[in-house]
């Protein structure tokens, strides 16, 4: 079960492609953003999801909403994935799964990240959630619908 709309989004500091470290409290203070959590780089559905975010990136940029992808993959793997698929947004590395867990995004027992997308508002509260492990396109569509209201 994903975090509930209206609840406070957990703050975190993680290694990040492009900018080395992202601290949501400091770097995203007063800023809304999209955080999509996914199982693994270079897998079929995860690649489709990343490419869909890439293809719709201008819509988020035009609304001044940064997009961040997060999985347990390391920064080296994220960097290769980002380069190979020309992703215009940053990827966050959560190797221990601690942040994924705080976002209720770990599959029990196997501790693999779930596919969940959060829209986090300027006060860092959950504004929208979309969760579907096997579908990628709906995540982007749900976030854009919410943002365009």
C-alpha cells in the first residue's frame, strides 16, 4: 500500500546522477516534484517507464516540476541507464532500500522496490499516488492529469 495523499513525504538524502547528492529538505525546499520508484534499471517495464517519462519530460518541465527516478541500483548502473536511454532527469540510488521502505515501496520478503509514482507538493506532502507494478504508462498519465487540474 502506498503512502496516503495528504501525508508528509519522507525527507531523504541520496546519491544522485548529475548532481552527486540530493537532499530533499535543502535542494527541493518549497518545490513540488515527481518521485517515481521502480524495481531495476535495464528491465523491460522499467525501461519503458523511464522512456515514457523521457518522452513526456517537456510537459513536466513546462510546469516547473522536476522528475526523479529511484531504485536500489547503484549510481554507476544509473549513469549507464540514463546515458543509454537519453534520460533528461536524475536517478537516485537507494542501495539499502531505506528510502524505498519509508515510501512504502518495497515488496515484502524479497525487498525489491515496487513501481510507485508520487507527486509531492511544495509543502512536501503527497499530492497524488499511482501504483501499478506491471504497467508503466499510467504513472505518467496520472501525474500529468493531477498537475493540469
